[in-house]
C-alpha cells in the first residue's frame, strides 16, 4: 500500500488549467508511454475545463503510486457547483447542458481504467478516475476480503505530509495503521515514517502489541497518534487499538460504532495497559479512519447512495466537506467485500 499523498490544486480560473495540465503531463510521462499520456491529458483537460464552465471553480487531487508493482495514476476532481441532475444520462455522447459536443464525461469513462462520478444537486460533483499503463485493463486486483482506499493531502503550503497509513497482509487477515505525526512538516513526517517502518518490520499483527513496538521505535522522534486495526479473516472480527485522536468508525449501512482511543502520544507516553476492542465483522461494513485534519461532525446521511460507489468517492466527499485546511488531512476507508 503506497503512502504517497495527493497533490492538491485549486482551479479558480481558466488560466490555472494550463499549469495543472503541464504539471500532470510532466509527472505521468515518466512512467507511461506517449499514447497513455495523451489520453490522461484529454481527461485532465475535460475535468478542469468543466470545473470552470459548470462550477466556477474546484479542486483537483492527483498522485502517481505503485499498485501490484505497476504504476497507477489517480485523479479526483471536486467542486461545490450546482451538481449533475442525471449522471447516467450525462455520460452519453452528445448530451450537454451547454453549447458543447457533450463528450466530456463519456471520454473520462472510456479513457480511464476505472471512473465513477458522484453528484448531488446544490452540493457539487466528485469524479474519481484511475489510470494504469494500458487502457484495456479495466480493473485492478482487489485484495481478498477487504478493499482499502486512502486519501491524504498535505497542509496547504507544506511539501511533505505528516499523516500516513500502511497495510500488511498475511494468511490470517489484514493489519492497517493510520497515524498522524505531531504537528506537520518534516518532523511530523519523520515520526510517521518511522512508525510505518516499525509496523512493517515485525510479523506481529495484534494491534495492542504493535503499538507497544512502535512506541519504542519512535522515541527519538516528536511522536505521533495512531490507531491500528486488524481485520481477522479467520474469526471475522475487527480488532482495534489506538492512542490519540484518530477518529474511527465502523459502519454497517448508515448505523455505526465509534472506537474511542486511549489518551497519550506514541513515542512519549502511552497507557500502561493497552487492550484491543473487538467488533464483529460483516460483509459490506466500512471502517472509516480520519486524522484530526478532518472535522469530526460528518454524517453519511448527507450522501445518499454513496455506499454503492467505490470507497474513494466517500473519502473524497468527507474531505470535500470537512477538511480543516489547517493541518495534514487523511481519510482511510476499508470495505469488507
């Protein structure tokens, strides 16, 4: 699981579009061939021009990562515009609410390996698209039992992210770490990077044991808050243990259970006694974890039918409405499939 944060660009007027397109072009040409780069250029051009044309402004998030040893380019487009009345109808070529050819959304769907749009009237629109080396590969490998999506964005003005996440797989299940180095910037990144190294270096998957191990390994850093979760595929249980203020909920439909973390700072002071909380795991549950760069008062009731979409759409919706923009911001979602 790649810990790379998304880069964020606010597209507030047409002059911004050329700059964003050039930045993305120069990034993807390092790993994709000329044809694939051209296809990504078309999608970026369509999405950014639509931000100006229909919403007035918006935000573009993107990153280049490695998934299953292959390069993967991810793109998220957000706006607070009027929304799309009928997304399915808008995907048809020739359909346009303005005097255009009406091929924008359709081209995004055709040229990406995977793309989804989520839109509500008077709320705005989110597009999430994934691009691999070949347009013909329409899906990417899904790990058994659990689909994990993560969205991290640096505090505005920072070039490194002090939030981080990691996952590791074994025969028993999947262990997940979400953490937030104290503060932001290089020293916060140092703390979360060391925690992730410690997480991967041990074969242990028990959350409480892992926190004690990480606590010893990050003592020379400024410390962090973190929650670790084990999805136990054998016993069909979630096991959770956390120190600090990583907001954690497990949803079954629109009903959820909060996990309350222990007080303390990993690397400085953790409770003498740490115990795992255990919650039964069921199909289609969604574990949602947020750093404190995300406001806590979000509610899935605001997003009708969003659970039918890829979890990244939900992560983007939470970020869109509740990012503080005063700290690093992270949303991680793990969906039982």
